[in-house]
């Protein structure tokens, strides 16, 4: 009878260890741009796009750009990182305010395996400071919404 409990406990512990290791292998930590430039493993980093450094090579599906610290007002004086992304450029890339990149550093640039584009909300005003006023919306399009 005791052997069954011991074997059952061992099996449960083994499954818990296996589940925890699988969880930690598939989660990626958000890091700063400084940390991402020195990371040896896959990480996630968020930053604003420096549109003056965007270059797309359609023949090789290679998008090169730079990002800078998401909390900075401009790229001037901010920490920047060169990024290379292989694949189709997201349709709203030119409207993006920020990007979240998942990848790792190779040499002097960050190679992004995945890119999530963060665009301004369509429900915010032009300057992005506040939400759209429903009364102004109804006046502009009418009560029917057409």
C-alpha cells in the first residue's frame, strides 16, 4: 500500500517539474534596449521606431530600422538599437507608435523573429490625448452611423 503512494507522489512531482520547465522555456522576458543589445538568449523589447532609419529590401524580405527608448520623446539623445526583421512588413508599420520585438542580438544588430506593431487607437483624438467624444461622432455621421 505504501509503495503505491510513493510511486504516485514521484509521478506527480515529475509532472510538476516537467510542466514548470516547459513554462519557463516558452516565456520571454521584457528587457530594456540596453539589456536587449547584450542578451544572449531570446528576449522581448519595446521601443519607438526611428523612421529616418527604415530600409526595406523587397527582394530579400529584409526590413532594417532602428528603435529607441519608448519613454523618450525623440531619438535624439536616446538609446537606440538597430533591428533586422525578415518577413512581410505589417500593413500599419508606417502608422506605428511603438513596436514589440521578440528576438536576439547577432553582432551589432537585433534580429527580430516576431514583431507586434502598436498603433494609436482609432477611438482617440488626433493628438492621442483623449478618447473621441460620442456626441461629436454622432453629429458627424448622424444617429444611424452611416
